[in-house]
C-alpha cells in the first residue's frame, strides 16, 4: 500500500460473505456490467486474468492501446474491494461498505468482463481454459490473479471464527469480527500473529495491534491487556530505518514481541493459540487469549501451481525489471501472484502498472523493454487513530521516500492521507489506469529542493 494506498490485486476474496453489512450486499445487486457470463468471443488481443487492482488498472491501460473490444478481463467476483481500508474497518474507524463497489462499476467501459474462473493455462498455444471447458485465446496475456489465503492450514480454522474473541483483517468474512473482538476484550493476552509464508502488506498484522492498543487506552482497558506480537520472522520489519522506529513504538507502548513463533492451531472453544518455535522445530507453546488476530498463511493461486508459467514455488515467473515472463514473451504479470522479490503490497501494484504499460507498448512494436521496475513498494504503518509511519522502499530494502521529510516519524498528515486521500486516488486514478506510482511526484518534490 503506497503513498496512494493502492490495493493488491486479489481475486481470492469472493462475495456472498457472512458478516457483510446489508449495504455491501445491496451494492452487489445493481450497476453490474452487462457482459455475458461466458466469453462473448473466443479470442482477444489482450486477455487479463484477475479483476483486482492490477487487473483493472492494466485493462484500462490496454483499452487505450488496442481498443475496448479487444480487451477482456476474467474475474468471477461481483464485488471489488479496496482492501487497504480493512485495517481501519478492523479498528472501528471505517465501515466495511465503504471498501466495496460492484465490479461492473470499476470495469473499464467497453472492456469485456468474463464472469468465470480460470482453470488452466496453455501458453504454448496462447490460450486459457475457463469453467465449463470454455477456451479463450489471446495475443497478449496479463496475469493478475493475486494471492490466496489459507486459514485452513491452521488447525481449528476457519471454523474457529464462529467463536468470539477472534478476527482477521485479511478477509471480508472476518474483518468485522476483529472490531467486535477489540470492543469485547476484557483482560488477558491480546495476541497478533504473522505467518511463516509470504504475505501481502507485511505491515498490516502490526497496524491492527497498534490500533487495539490505542482503543484500549482510550477505554481504560489497556492496563488489563498483555499485548503480544508473535511473528514467524526474526525482525519486526524488513527495512532497518522503519524497524528501528517501530521498535521505539513497541517499547513505549509496552508490547511484547516473540520472534520465530508460527501459529499452527487455534482452540477457539478454550481460547487457546498454539505456536511452533521455529528455532526448535516441533516444539510448541500454548497461550490463552482474550483476543486473537490471525494473519493467515498465504500462497499462489491454485491455478498457477505446477503451471507452465510458474516457478517451482508456484509464483508467476517474471523478469523483475520488466514484468515480462521469463519464457513466454507475450505473457506478463503484475501484483501479488508474481515472484518479484519485493514486498507484496498495494503500492507495488501501482508502480508495476506504469512499468508494465511501457513494457507491453514496446513488445507490441517488436522492441525490447526498456523501463525498469526498481522494486518500489510501500506500507503506511498505522500506529494509532491519527498516526502513520509511511514506509517506502525498493528491492534492496533501502528507503525510497517520496516526501523531503523523515518518513520514519509518526505523522498525523500521513494518517489523513491514508484514510481520506488514498481511497479517492485508488478509485479515480489507479483503477482508471492513470497512476503508475509516486516516482514522478518524488522527482518533482526533490528537484524543488535543489
């Protein structure tokens, strides 16, 4: 999530969720795109897989290159979610309905919306297969399938979410349960987890912890809470500058951090969380909780695993500078489903979209890609109801900041940017294909100081 708070493209979250507010349910029922459920044609010049941020942004850009009728997006979900808002939904600062819009309203006008799922890819024959054995061919393929959540890999989940005192900001099904668990907390351990897998927005598991701390201080419950951050990692954050700042926040707020601890089981009936000590494989420890926030294990979409376009781990195998596939020159990738060695955040999608646009333009002209993606990614680290540390960095985990100030400091202005300005820019700039990350703005800001 970046300076504009763009969301990671993710098609793993589907509509019809329990715990949705009525307003969200109603939004899904009107304003939908009128495309047929199956592909109207069996060939498109540009086929986009996934209707999350990356897929919609790129389909808008491709529409301007080849014409709307020559572009199609495969996406089964009726509702498109602006997921960065879920940190604030889980913390009670925003409503879930504010993060949702019907997919048809964000689909570029005239672009074909194929309401189906991809079941297999055949890049050697330039085609994909959809549900009901529908085959669609393409000249260029953009894969933007997001990342999959795997609560089921934790014993006792997802059924454990039917019990109180447990929530997760990563799913539309469970984000409101987080806020209820925070409100209902009385005393004991408040545990926040980070899994032993790649995740999208690696700062999010901490953000809700800081919001919980702030809420309990405001309501007089903080003295009864033992806040614990149990992370599978060996550091609090991957970029030292921001890690140092976060450790100061943690110390000031008396939060306990347990490194190399991976959640393996939830015994919701007993309010017990079981963690494996990764430094001593097989050794576990059990913690009673009065509140538990779960960040689920994540992985590549199932359709990519063992696919011709993926690496050994199942991630889309693309060049880290051009986003062009390493083996298939007419295949490209964007967002969380790729194996780009950078954090899987929304900000990365924004920056990647600008680079990928240039890459595809040159490929279409039979020229070699020139513009290079530097791994830019970002995470607005919410540390309170009016505070944010704006982390921005590159492939080398070096700060790549937009503003000529020390962004490792907690700032009220950055909070308002995340909460108010970012959603506006997401809906009105990124999804319309007009935002390619903050690099041009960053240059102007710093040139102005010379």
